[in-house]
């Protein structure tokens, strides 16, 4: 049997960017922004790192879906992490974007299921400048 664990983070700030909320660890599958989520601009890239239980995930797929893709029923763009769990996703259009990763793993000891499915996502607002 399996169980799903989903974590979605949305970062909204006004004024100076703060890393306080961004650096709070949440869940076993962690998608850590290396680019501040509120400092994402067209022509730039969103950089992040994916870890599971504190270990980097190499070859982990990252899906970036923009507002424009969603509104035109297009698929998002897929990127993969390197040996350190890092990835870079180019930002080509303004608007809301969802950055998501998911995986299955053996459930922790004492769990009522054998497998857990983990999904972690970050929602960002990409601006012109």
C-alpha cells in the first residue's frame, strides 16, 4: 500500500526580500530555493536544490509549468538535478509559475504503508523587472 505526502510553498513578500520563511525545512522531500522566490525575472533562471532526508537527489526531475503554458494547455518544461541535487530552470515568460518535483520512497519505520509518494512544489511570480 502507499500514502501520498504533498507540500506546496508559496512565497509572497512586499519590500526587501527575506530568507526567513524560505529557509524553514518542511517535509522529507525538500525543494530548497537558491534563487529567492520573490526575485524571479524574465530572462533569468530559478535555481534550487532537491534533497530527500538530507541527501541530494541526482537525476531528480523538476517540472516548471508557467501560467502561459497552463492557459494554452501546454506541458511544462522538465529539468534534472545534478550530483549535488541542484538544478537551474530558465524563466522565459512573466506570470505565475509552479516548480514541482515528486518521488516514491520506502515509508519510514512504523508507518502504516509500505511506500510513500512525495510531492513538493513552489509557486513563484515571474516579473519583467
